[in-house]
């Protein structure tokens, strides 16, 4: 034992001996593995957005180190700081990708283009929708994503779906793992602030790996549409775009109509449920989460119903910039403004009154006969959990509910912090349903 102790102490004693003076600079007395620290934001919403970005690491949409470095430079709850930092990161990564592609390194370029795309999306999130940068950031996100697909040799089609006078953005990806002939297909629609590109990162890649043809589509008011039509607002009747999307995918010769699934993410849980309630060509539904009353869902975020505000307490669009920071912080003002603009209303009260029209009635749920998988996280709050339960109790077809937990690291909204596990739950259920 004494010999062991002596051997362990020897290195320490040798360092304790005063060094012989030399011309070399003194060594650091404390060695650290990294100067990067895992530090987020005190503000809950901004911290969630950081976790959302970190979650994209699983499928190549971010790097841990860069996210933490960005967080260190961003001022807590300050949207302008967030936008500037993530936009600058996107520009740096896009330039690096282009340089690597020019030197004939397509896979390295693809990786950088994909991270750049997602960083532009993060900047787009906090940018006011009436700011000219909003559309530019979104289009840069799109262009980098498509550059990544080309550099990696991924087969895809970027096209549009017609609705009224709109050409709504959409992507189609044939699975390299699908057999010949007609095969299973997954359609995915995102929500309030998700994008086609982020949806590919979250679930699209996982679906393609498992042999699903993939169609990503968007509707009026969604982020991808705003990039080209900034004055087009959300509509309650998403079955209209659902009908067009279903017509399109079923016209493709490789689509098996008996194995056609629809997934909706965030607000897309409402959009997808509304589509399936009006169109029985959907053969399996995955709402994540199953929102059947958007007004009630959004009111739960503020803790009261703004639709019932006295007119004297309402906040009008033109008044937002004049609200003092102490009363309404910049982040809250940005989110209030964006909600009003995207619903096409000139006041906070009017926006919430408009949300009352975004519902899926019980009788419509009862008409649904396709199998459904309801996904929700235990950390999302009481109302999303209650709406998921209501969906399961009133939907007409067979239904299974999966509640993600904090122990799994997946309790957040849309399971952004454990996308691979969410994809496993979703795709395994779908495989078993279509077996």
C-alpha cells in the first residue's frame, strides 16, 4: 500500500519542485478540457428555442458547440440579438459550404449547408414577419437546404400546390429504400413556426430511412408560404389544402393508397386532424400533438382569454412599438405582433377572437375511421394533455396515445430534444399499422 501511495504521489511531488528558470513562458496551473459551458437562457421561451436547435443535432441540423457559442453571445429574451447572431452563423456556414463545394468536397459542403439552413430558420423564427429580413432569412434557409440535398445526391422535387391564387411550397422525396411498384407514403405538415426544411430534419430523414416516400407540404399563413406571400394569413379550413395535397400524392404512380399516412407537427396537429376529419383518403394519422381547439390552446399560454379583453385594455398593432419594456418585454411584443399579422387582425383581442374558428368539432372527430397515434409530452402543460385525452375519447377510429416523459428527455413540445426517439415511436407504430 505504501509503495502504491508513493507511486501516485510521485508526479505531484515532481510538479511541486520549483522549476529551473528558462526562457519558456510559465505553464497554466489549471488545465481545462474546454472553455465552452452548457449555459442556456433564463427566459423559458428562448431556452426552449435553444433546445429546439440543439435537438436538430441528431439529424445534422446543428452542432452542439456552435449552438452554445451562439447562446453565449445572445442577450437573454432579446429577439434582435438572437436574429443577428443566428443569421451571421448561417452566412458564415453557407460561405464555408460553398468554398468546400468549390474544392470538390460535396459531403462536407452538404453538412455545412444543412446547418446553415437551420440557423437561418432559427433567425427567421424571432424576426418580425413585417421585417424585410424575415422573407430573406427564410429563402436563404430554403436555398441552403436544397443545396445540401444536391451536394449529397438526395433525390427530391421542389414544387408547389395550387390553392386559389397561391402556389404553396412543397417537397417530395422518393425513398431510396422503397421497393419497386406502389409503396407506403408519409405526408407531413408543420405548424405555426416550423418549416419544410426543419420537418425533414425532425421526421423526414427517419421516414426515408424506413422506406417511406415523403411529401412535405404547407398551407396559407405558414412560414414557408410567408416567404413568398407575406400578406397571406392562416385559415381554419385546412382541409382545402389537404384535398389538393392528397390529390397530388395519389396521382403519383408509386403511392399505395392503402398505405398513405398524414402527420402534423405543433399547429400541424390541428391542421392534420382537420384534414383527416374531412377526407377518408388518409389511412393513418399522427397528430403531434392533437390540437382540436387552437383558441383554447393559445389562451393557455397567456393564462387568460384575450378574446374577452375589455376594449380599453386591448393592444392594437400600431401601439406595440410604443409599449415600455418594463410592461411588455421585447420578446413578448415580437410574438404578439407576429400573431396579429399572421391571423390578419389589427389587435390582440381580435386575433384571439379569430382563433375561435380554428376547431375540430366532436362530430367531425367521430367521423374519422383511420387509425390514429396521438403524441404529446408530459412537459407541454395541462391544456395539450387535456386536448390529447379529448381527441382519444372522441375520435371514431382506433387510437393509441403516447405520452413522452422527462426521463426520456422527450417531454418538450414536439419532442424537439429527443427527435430520434419520437421518430422511433411514430415510425414503428406506422410500420405495425401498415403491416
